[in-house]
C-alpha cells in the first residue's frame, strides 16, 4: 500500500526594494512596473491574499528605502500599497542590518554561517541597535501604509543577535531570516526562535516562528536546482513549511523592460508547487497552521 504524502505548506514573499543591482539603468521601475507584473502572475496562478511584501528599511536614512541616496519609494507609490492591501496581501519588513554608520558596506558570506567568524563589534550584534532598527521600521511602515508588519527577512540573511526579541516586542511573529540550502529538511522545518539567536529553537513553545528560507526563483541554472529541490521536498511524507521569495525588480530587465523569462520561470514554479498539492498560506495563516499541526500534538 502506498503511503500518503503529508501536506506541504508554502509561504511566499517579495523583497520589495529599489532597483538594487548596479547594472540596472532604472531606480524605480521595479516598483512602478515590476509590482503590477507580479500581481498578474500571482493572480493567474490563483494566489491572492497570500503574499507578504517585505519593504526594505534602513535606520540611518529613517525611511522605507534601502541605501543612502534611495528615494522614498513607499511614499511615492501609494496606489501600489493600496492595491497590495486590497488584494488582502500582507506587509512586512526587509531591514538592512548594516546601519551605514560603521562602514558595514559588505559583510563576508562566511560570517552568516560560521559564528566564530562573526565580529561581535558590528552593530547587528548590538541589542540596542537591532531594537531601534525594527522598532523604527515597524513605526514607519504603519505611518506609510496604515497596517502593522506581520513578518520579516533581514537583508542578506544577516543573523542579527536579539532579532527575535525585537520582532516580538513589535508584534511581528513570523520571520524567514535563516537560509536553509540543504536538500533534506527536518520536519517541520519551522520552529520558535530563541530570542538571542534565531538559528536556534526556543525552550518555550511561543514567540517568533522562524520559517527558514528554502530558496528564491531566478533565471539560469540556480532556478533548475531550486525546482529539483522543491520537487524533492514536495514528496516528503511529513508536513513541512517552506519559504520562497523573489525581488520585485526581477520582473524587469536592466533597461526597465519586461523580463518575460523570469515571469515565465515564476509562473512555472508556482504551477510546480500547485500541481503537487502544496498549500499556499499567508504568513499569519502559517503561524496558526504550525500551532494546529504541531503544538496541539505535543510536538516541536
């Protein structure tokens, strides 16, 4: 007798930024053109009211934008924010963990995965800085959009110390700042995060739910590998929670045109998930489903 597959739950988010890649000739086309293009793809896939649009934020500028010199993108496109809200989608924070005060323009990738290489003097290990960053970002998002942020993913997956504490204090209860690139995942691939280290499980069954990022859709061979890995995960015999993301500027080309290849890749990936029975959840729904699926059974 064939064993029945358990449910796979998917949260999907968009890191909503300015046109961040240096080779782009535009600054705001990822907002003005990219966001509406993504609306079309997700609507055609029957995914509405399930996305979380994570808005870039940096403490030095004190605005909902990423880097020095960025424009006030959220305030410049209120009609897009209204459409996001009208769709029933959620909003969250995509904070830059470099405060741009200490010259943290680049943090080696090795520091994300090897704690012994971390520089404890960096601001993203300072509880006061992390709390200020998240508190300020949450306040600015409410001021600009009228809604509270529900989720977070830090820029470049920085493992900020005390992040879970800052998120919980600001009413943000779902995070996806940990990147899990391994083929195999241990059910439920989600856990309540330790207040001092989001990579570790908390002792208590409450607080911020960490749903590690499974991967992001793109063009090229990495997209093929993500599809293969996702197909594998979709066939597990245990309920798991997976987190996928994209950037809004991926929907456009470097000169501001429509990137049809990426949009087709995105549509194909969404079909893969849907055809194999994945259930798309909002980030709030994922937290409730986690409680229902695991905590009621006395599991992690």
